[in-house]
C-alpha cells in the first residue's frame, strides 16, 4: 500500500551495523600422532634388515658360503693334533696357530662382508624414514642386532667345523672352566665377538664411502690389515710402531683371545712368545719370575 515507506524502511535496515558474531570457542586441534616406541622401531628396523638381506639372493648366497668356505679351509690345515698339543719335531708343529689364523680371518671377512656395503645404499631410505619419525639409534640398533645374529651363526659353523674336524682344545677354557667343552664355547665366543666388531668397523667405513668403488677398496684394506696385524704371520710383540698399531686392529685382540683359550704356548712349544696369548695366571707368574 505504501511502497515509498517500505523502501525507506529497507534503506534504514541496510545502514544498521551488522550484528557482531560472538566467537565460538574453537576445538583444540589434535596434535601429531605419537610414533611407535623406541623398542617398536628397533623391532621394525631389524625385521626389515633381515628381509633385505634375504631378498638380495646373490648377497645372501655369498654370506651363506663364507662360513662353509672357511670351515673347509680350516680342515685343510695339515696335521692331526688339531687345537691340541702338536709334536714339535713333527711336520706340523704350528697346526694350532694356523687353524686359529684361518678361523680369525674368517670371522673378520664375515663381519666385513655384513656391514661394508650397507649404509652407502640406504642413505636415501634412512633420510625418508627419519623424516617420518624413525630414530637414528633404532635404525642402527636394528642393523647391529641382525648382523650380530648372522655373525653368531656363521662363526658357530666355522668353530664347529674346526673342533669336530680337527680336534677340540685340550687344555680347557681360560674363563669358562677347565673342560674341553668350555674351551670350545669360549673359542666360539671370541670368534663371534671378532666378527661383530669387524661388522661395526665396516659400517663406519660404509658411511664414509661416497662411491661403490670405495667399498671394495675398504673391504680389501680391512682384510689385509687384519691379516698383517693379527700376530699370527709374524711376531708383533716388542716391535715399536707395529705393536702400537696392532692395538687398534680388532683381529689382534680376537686372535690373542682365541690363542689364550687354546693355550698356544702349551700346545706349541715353538710358538712365538707373545704375552697377549698367555692366560692371566701365566702372565702374573711370568711377571713375578
């Protein structure tokens, strides 16, 4: 009926300030989801590392053949005394030392083969997983667990081959009692420790390598240094420079531990005099004398 009045009322409503909306309390945004625990990460990393090793068939076959190869080489050492006393006037007076040298070099090669090519090929994978919350310590712990298990199995094979095929230590263990079985177990422990430490050294060198060619060079260098400074080829005690360098080589301590277990000085009267091969009681008596 009154369009002009209706129009004026419409304009008046348009000039009124819009109602102020009262801000509603915002719901708290959920934080980032908590990642798996450290132990869970370690389990996942270890399981994945195991599947990676098995999935690489050529690499897995190579690792399987290594302990068999070194076990067979230990059986080829001439002599019939094994790790027991040998005839100093016979054809194989150094049989025990030669067997221990093969076993320790085998442990070094097994450990080096496990870790030398690892981190170079997994750097991108690690960076991606680290961005998604994977802990570096869990990643490394998973590898150490798998490598330790493989090293234990492999050194168990070569130890069994030497003990069964050539003869067990006859002078008893240095730490695990005086039984022959304890000596065999102690020999296995020393070889397993040598292989595990060698794998850790190989992991460090794998991280430092930038190209695959450097991996092969590092592996050859580790084995060569281990052979030279183990103390089985020629005496190192009392030779200034060489003896100090050998303290940094894992094979030196691995061979010394296994020689102490077998009691090389007792089973081989012509063996080189090296105090690191003596048992603790013999070392103490020698100093008193």
